[in-house]
């Protein structure tokens, strides 16, 4: 039966038919890191909040960015953040959202006492279109969602012109 199935050792299988030793090395290093991390690095990936050991990490909030005729709308998910811990700023053509959050949970039961703390921070820098009016940006924060209305400046939009392409 063994003669019908092409059995090879693992090393022979991984190198068989491959001419690029760097690709093999790359794959083996990836496997090594996967074995090493074994779930340890899950807290460093968004949206891994709340999983694993609770190691604090800098996370990028998820955003939605849409356009209407007269403005852009941005919403950012910031779970666990309170308004007082939120910082939103525009510097030139860059919008920056920063937030800190901490959570403290205490349980008192019959024979035990547990207190857990989690903290972390969010940061995201978003390049803005050139036609935004930075003086009239409006922000609202409710239930962990930051909503921004970024009005367009018609004067800046009118400076756009098409470039003719020569052939």
C-alpha cells in the first residue's frame, strides 16, 4: 500500500518542487513566530480588546468616512472611552483622534474578592481632503461613538481643475 502513496519526510515535502529558498525560509520563520506567540499577541491586534491577558496596547479606532454634497462625515468607534478622556485635533490637513480608557471591575462574593483593571489608548491620524473648512468642524460623542461633520469649503473645491493629458 505504501508504494501507491508518495510518502516523504516533512523536510523533503516542504522543499520539494520549490526553487526559492528564501520563500521556504520566510514560511518557516512565520511558522516559528506563530508557534511562539500562541495567542500572546492577540491583545495587540484591533479589535482584540478584552481578550487574553488584558495587556494594554495602542489601538487604532475603526472609522467610517463618507461624503455628501456639502460635507464629509466621520464616525469612530471608541468603546470604553469617556468624553473627558478624548482629544480630537486638526493640524494642517491631518485629523488626530486620541483617547485613553481605563476600566475597573470589582466583585465581592462570599469567600473571595476580585478586582480587575484594564486600560489602553486609541490613536488614529487621518489625512483630510484639501477642500475641508477646518474652522467649522463639529463633533459629537455618544455611547462610545465619535461623530464628526467636516464641512466642505466651496472656495477650496473650486480651485480644482482637470489636467489635459497629451498623447
